[in-house]
C-alpha cells in the first residue's frame, strides 16, 4: 500500500471516529434505569432544603406561566432565535417529570441533557447549574417530586431555522459550556466560597450580567461584565466595574439590603432584578445573602475609566431644560441635590446605575416608572410613576442627561433619539 | 433674646416654616406632580400612581386614565391582582404591580377606596341628542328587547357603584368607558365567573357603547359619592365579583 493510501485511510478512520464521538455526544441516549428512586423516602428536612435551594435557583420564575399553577411550565420565553416554551417540571407522570430518577435529574442539571438524551437549549441555565453539588441536586429533585402534579402537556418550541436543530447545540456547548461542580478555592474563606457557589451556581447571575453574543453564548473571560438582556430591553450592569454595579465600594449591609430587601441606601432594584428578588433572593437566609455579598464585593474590579470631559459636554439649553424638568417632577422625592430619601427613594447623586455607560435603565425608569419588589423585609415599597405621557422625548433626554452629569455625577449625555427608541419599544 | 433661645427658635419654628415654604410651591402644582407630606405613609407609597390617576385618585385630564378614588376596595383589589397576574392586560399597569404581594395591593385598594376628592369639571358633552337619549335609556331602564339590564340596577342609582365589587361609573370619561366595554365584548377583559359584564357587553352594539358612554360621562356626582351597600337589591344577572357564583 502506498504511503498516500495509508495516509488517506488513516484520515478516513480518524474522521469516522470523530463522527462517531460526535454522534454519541449529540445523542447520549437514556441513562440505564436505576434502582427505585429514593425520593419517596426523602425526609422532611431534605424536602425543605430542596425547596430553599429551588428558591435560590429561581426555578419558579421561568417554569410558571403568569397566573397559572406553579412549576407547570408553558411560559413563553422570547429569545433572539424565536420563542421557547418552558416545560412542566411538576411530578405528573405523563406531562411532567414524574417518571424521572434523581440520576436523570442530576444529569440534566449537571450536563444539560434531558431524560431522553436530547440536549437542552441554554435558556435553561445548566452552564451555571453544573456547579451544583449532587447532594443539592437530589434535594431539589425531592422537593419537586413533592409538589402537586399538574397535567399540562408541554408546548413545542417555536425556534426559527436553523436554531430548531438541536444538533447545533454541540457547537454552542463546545464554545461556551464547561461542565463541572463548583470547586472551593482554599485561598478564600468558607463564606466567600459559599457566596461564589450560590452566585455562580443556583443564582445563575451570569445569565444576565455577562453579555450574550450573537450565538447566544457568553464567554468566561467576560464574566459579570454586564450586557443588554435579550428581548427585555433592560441593561444588566457589570458586576466588575465600580462605574456600573460593581460593589467594590459598597458596604456589606447595602449589598445584602439590595439583594434581599430590594432597596438600599445606594440603589434599588427594578425590572428583571426586581423579579429575581421577589421570587428568589428575599427568601434566602441572612447568612447566604451575606456570603453572596462578600463574594460580589470581592470580584476583581476593572479600572475606573472616567470618560474625558469632552464627551460629557452638555449644551446649556439641554442642561436648563433638564434642570427645570427635574425640579418640577423629580425633586420632591429625589431631592434638589439628588440625595433621595434612601432607602425609600433612591439617591441619584453618586449612584452608579445612573451614571453607567448604558442610559437604558434610567430612560426606562423615567418613561415607565417602577415599583421595587414587595419583600418580607419591605412589604410595602414606595414607587415611582411613569412620565411617558407627560414628558416629550426631548424632556426625557434632557432630564436623564441632567441626572447623569449634575452633582458631580460622571455620566454622559443622552440623545432624544435614544429616548424615542425606548419609547417605541415599550408597550404603552 | 438669648443666643441659644434664638438658635432654638430658628431650628424649631423657622426650619419647618422654611421647609413648608420650600414644599409649598411643589404642592401647589398640578395634581399629577408627585407630592406628599409624610414619607412613611400610604400617600407617599402610592406616588407611583399619581401621574395617571391624580394625587387622590381623582383621575386626570387624560380621558383614558380612570378615576379610582371612592371605588369599592374589593373592586380595586381585584383589578390590581388581575393586572399583576396579567389576567387583565394593560402593559404599563402589568409592569408597575408585577412584584407586589396581595397584602400590599389590598392596602393600596383600601387607600384609594376611602378617598373622596372633588370631581373634575364637566367636559364637553356629546352633542348627538338621539345618541344621548339612547344612552340614557340603556343606563336607566335598560333594553329588555336585547336583554340588557339598566346600568343603575347594579352600579347604583347615583352611578357610584355597589360594595363590594361593582365600580362607580360617575366621573369616568367616555374614552375609558368605550375602551372597557369594547375590551369586554371582544374578550380582552374578564371578571370573576360568572362574568356578568361579559354577558352585557356582548349584547351591546358599537353604537350602544358609544351612546351609553357618552351619557354616563355627562353625569354629575350625587352629594355623597360613596358606593351603595352590598346587595340591597337583587341583581338581574349573577356576578362573580359580588361573590355570587
């Protein structure tokens, strides 16, 4: 056999091998059936712990359609690739996960592979849940098995071609998925490690606070650097920049207040983060929230890049319109000097969420107003009214510009076009 | 005067005076500008409502935002829960109350239910005499031929509503009434089953809706705009929101 033929043959064999491995990875199949599931003998303690962990993972937020039965799925999740319909995870045998085993549940959490061997779309945050321990996964499973079963068939996804082909997920997984339980960092305290475990794992904070690219992936090197939340028109600020939601110079108390109470002396949660606090974080123990705060505060902070003053120049006419609008509509609650009445009305002076590079959230707040979530520690929050029907785009842009540059704030001006774009995007 | 005394006087008397003086121009502004007296109060908490519904829930010049003051607390609570759970769809409201618990929505409902602000001045009434007459007929005697009961049977002779779940209609603008009846008719708005308003709205034509909305919006409030007591009368149709089901 000539050398060339041997080389060709070797290449063929190698290709076949790669194809076989690829096929296996794409279609891992069902797990061998395991001995009877132990969940029916789960103790009250385990089920309670599972419920707590399910709260930490905020399962209910996506797996419950508005006004429908908990965990029965059916909620439409808009993605840039089409609508996903979240599945039923109640223990109904026919339409839920009633026939799953704890092994199968762990494989789904850990590897993003469903019971029948199909690959999950990464709207399910398995890239975060892979950090969850087997023990915690078993407890969550025991809890889900204990909730009332709901008979509700899953609705098929409505993804556009080519995203409706799950085999493409192999590429996504190769690029963006690193499987593996959380590994403690022995250089850090037990508290820091607990916080890291919750933030990186069940909390799946990276789903929003790490920018998503055109392939729906987020790269690890950009972890927690912030980004627009697809289809929601809110900006999830960077957790690694003190110019955004970096918490490097916050007190631990302010961080735990923000996460668990929903309001703090430094800022308040609205929009998607209000949902997270409402459904999940308010239920976490003081110890766990403090651990998260310790970890978040210690995240490495990028340099504080203050933009040159030339980019912060505002025309006197805009500044004057902004000041007039502010004094008329905003000063009553936020104070003439932007000090607010924290924690009920957040300060605007020296507030990172006002000055960060993306003005989207500030413009949205002026247009639509907002209430922080009603939580166990703040059941009756103070709210802000919408101004979209009172202020024109020029006034919205001027007043947002004003609060971004007044009182020593180091933000940049926003344009009338930016205000107009958000007004058109948001239903009125 | 002694220096300490002067200082005391300045701090105890002058400071509040200055504070009030600073607040006064703000409070004197339009009823839709945020304003309150005490931070730890329902008045301050519901500032999120005022640019659309007015400081006391009296409504605003914008005809689409309804007066909510004085409506029965149960009715307001039902609406707030429906907005939160998206069984009543109106995106700005769905967004605002999305993460508020039942107990707080109850407090908000009770807050506005007990307010009795003045009614807005009369707006330009509908000029179409025939339509006004048709509207008055529907509202006061109904249309037996179309199985439409009179509005006043359930919404009260003074159109101020009925405890616990039927809203007052007096003080609402035509645009809002037309929009709500139309939404009911096409199935966008629902109430607790049995949904009496759905049965009624589907029996009304578009012209009927315009006529009855025009007439209702021309009504002036009675001296006491409070809702009538619960179920003093037997209602011609069963309504889930009155606890009949």
